[in-house]
C-alpha cells in the first residue's frame, strides 16, 4: 500500500528507529517477530475474542440526528467512548499485551497523558497478572485524577514525572529511561502511533479495526461504505489513523485531522505540531516536531492532556507531506464549546481530546447533505473537573455570552465551593 511502512520502518521521509544501543536487542526482537505473532492463528483468535467479549466491539456507529440537522450534513459518530475503559486505547493495549506474552515478557511499562492509555494498560495487566508501571507527568496526575485512582486500584504503580512541563513528553522520556535500565524482562506498551519502528506500524494495525468497522456499518446504514469526510482529533495520532486506515487508498474520502491549538498559534501556547513543527527526531522516530531553531523541543500546551505532545506519529507527518490528510486546529475554547454542544444536543459527554474533533463542525465548509463520520475517541468522565470549571466561568460572564449554551443557569455556588479557582488549574 502507498501509505504503508517500508522495510526499513519509514513512511516516506519519516519514521525509522533512532534508539540507544542498549535498546537495540529489544526493538530488533520486536521488529523481527511482531508480524509473525500478529498473523498467527492463535493470536488472531485470542485478539478478536477479547475485542468482542472484553472490549465490547464492534463499537456502534450512531447517526446524530440533531447535529445533522444543525450543520446540514449526515453525521455519524463512531462510538469508541463506549469501549471498556472509555476510549480507543484498549484496542492497542489488548494487542500489545498478547505480543508481550508471546515474547515472554513479565514486566510492563507505559507512559500516559490523559490517563486513558495508563488505565487501558493497567487493565490488560490485571487481566494477565503482569507487573505494571505507568509513567505520568505530574501536571497530568493532577488534572486526570479519576484515571490515576483507577490505575492504582487496578494494581499498577503510577510514577509522577517532574521533569519538563510534567506532561506526556516527559512521561515518555521517563518510560524510555526505565526500559533502558530493565531491557530484558520489560515490554514497553506505547500508547500511540509514535516511537521507533515497529511501534507506529504495530499500533496502526491494532487501531485499524475502527475503520474496518466503519466500512461495514456505513454500508449497512447508508448502502455505501464510503463517507464523504472522516474527522478525528490527533495527538500522537492513533485514533485518527484507526479511523482513516482502510480509507487511505480511497482518495475520494476526505480525511481531516484536528490538532490541539491550546490558546492559539499566535500565543505560542499550542500543541499544533503539524502547523508549527519541522522535521526532527523525538522518542525514536523522525517526524514533525515542535522545536526551536537550535532543535530544542518547544514545550507544548493544550487543555487536553492526551493531545499535549510536541510530536506526531511519523505516518501522519507523511500523510501531511503527501497531502492525503488535511490538518486543521481547534483551540481550548473551541473544544470546550464543542464538548458542551455534543453533551446538550446528543446526551454524550465526550473526552476533551475528542472535543477538538467535534470543533471541526464549525470550521469545515461541508457540502449540503454530505456524509461525515467523526471518531468519538473517548468519554468525558476523566474531564469533569475541567468541564465543571468551564461551566462556572461561563456563568460568571454577561448573559449574552451564555446564550450559546441555551438555558444553562446553575449559579456558580452550586457547582463548586467559593474558593475554587474558576479559571481552572490549566491556563498557564
Ligand atoms: C489518548 C487519547 C487521544 C490522543 O491520542 P491519539 O493517539 O492521537 O489518538 C485522543 N482521544 C482520547 C480519548 C484519548 O484517550
């Protein structure tokens, strides 16, 4: 396939495996074995059974009547939020824990931002009875507390990381450091389509079930397996590539990836890697990277922990360079508005990451009546603290500004204590 990884682990100009010598045996072992394992009958049988009976797949494809009417399109929502543990991340961790088992690894490590990958990893480790250590930036430990508590209850050790701006990049650095120190017994379960080859390809394969299902479900519901447009948010890019994968060769299907723009490009407080990044190397692969002229990483910022990352999967850098995928941006505010819109019009509280994809509804010029699929990558339970602060802030504004959310009028004092900082912890 035109967009697949080549034998040396590259997608066009991006990818590869830039690793310290100490990790070479691990990465080489994985590279030599992952396809054999994935294609074996025993792996396929166990993987598919777990996706069905443990994760709850296929996830529904839901027709959103009210948003369709509002935006004059036919909008379908791919409900990855309904998966066990609340996001698409579990598709990948199920696949990787089976790989770890086949490789005889007993100790699992992972990085996490929003905590969804940490929870999904701790979950599969509990199921297999394997040791699990999760690295998480201290900022994220604070803003995604429910997920930290879940990981701990599942038996994982959560290690708060205090370097850098204490978010996803820093957690990944720490996980890699741990891996270098314990290479022989440890498997590192990376949570997105990032890292050295073969991780981006392996994670892509596990997440591609999303577009495989969309094809079948759209065919059943509309008579055609192709929508006009598919939209997904992109941090590292695993839910996006999962939703795009089986459509990559079908150039009639427009693919749109939404990056987190934080407070806006012009403020410098952004995580929109494709918009401001240049080619560089991060966490083992060559990709687009937010960096200074000297090649130092620029600290990203987004309200959404899962998108707060200065890199992007190499396959996305390639899809950008070849113009196959259009990359747009949504700010914190635009995402929050979109989250509220979905919540109040469809009764679905999305994850803050997903809210960036939903914000595209206001940014794209659609043809009247076109079929659009948005990947609902996760649910919003973990983000209630941020949403609560946002709602409180809206309520303190003049009434016209409140209009867009309709009748919402709970007084601030009913939402949280008077001493709470209504600007939230997260505006830098
Ligand atoms: C982790 C996460 C993301 C971002 O990761 P990708 O690899 O870009 O998909 C998006 N949405 C949710 C709900 C997440 O948990």
